[in-house]
C-alpha cells in the first residue's frame, strides 16, 4: 500500500542550514540517539515547539513507577492504621513485605544502566 499524499501546506520543502561546533553537534546527536529520532526531528521540535521531544520511557522505569505507586497506596493505608495507635502483627508483616519490595526496586534501578530498553 502506498503512502498517503502530503498536502502542499504540510510538505517540508524549505531547508535551513545551521552551523554548529563539534560540542553542539555532539549534544544534538546524543539527544537524538536517546530519543530514537533523527537529529533533524529533534532540532525541528526544539525550534517549532520550544522544547526537546521527550525520550521514551524504558520498561523498567514504567514498572518501577507502577510499583512505587502501589507502595505509596499501601503506606498511606498503613499510616492511617498506625496513627490510630494499633500496630498488629499483620501490619508488621506488611511493613516487612514493603521493605523487601523497596530493596528489589533499589536493585532494579541499580542494574538499569545495563538495560537494553533504553
């Protein structure tokens, strides 16, 4: 199936030449690689929208965010219960589970530098 035709208003037919030093070009190329986009797209978004495109969120970051949100909900419930002055053995076990989850997240974040999802 052929690509749809682009209207003449949306066609990119004008060119802009920009001179950069090596450090500026290296910075642009590094950010483009991080975003998974060509440098021209990164530069165009910066010029037209006033901001750089957002880099994709790695799978580990998304999973970590979800887990932290769950832990936050649990902590809120536990805090309410603890403020009543009642700390039951069940509450203590839940706190231990939360501590294990926090340790697991810490390990995941520490090893994320080797992630291939970035």
